C-alpha cells in the first residue's frame, strides 16, 4: 500500500471512531435528560399537591373564622 492510501485509511478510521464516540455521548446525554425530566416532573407533582392542600386548609380555616 502506498503512503497516501495508508494515510486515508487512518483518517477514515479516525473519523469513524470520532463518530462512534459522539453517538455514545449523545445517547448518554439523552438518558440523563430523560432521567432529570422524570425527577423534576415528580417534584412538580409534589409541589402542586402541597400547595393544593395548603390552600384547602387555609380556606377551611377562613370559613370557620368567618361563617357566612
């Protein structure tokens, strides 16, 4: 094999390796993003429930203090 052919094969192999590494990190980023989204959605649901209970309790207290 001539030197230009060897050089081109090395460059091609390097390009393939870089593409595989990039694909791996893109996949990992997607997994981390999905996990983070699930965690934050869970926290949002807990926050909505806590605020709802607090507002209900405040309404019940106000109703007892000021019956109409």
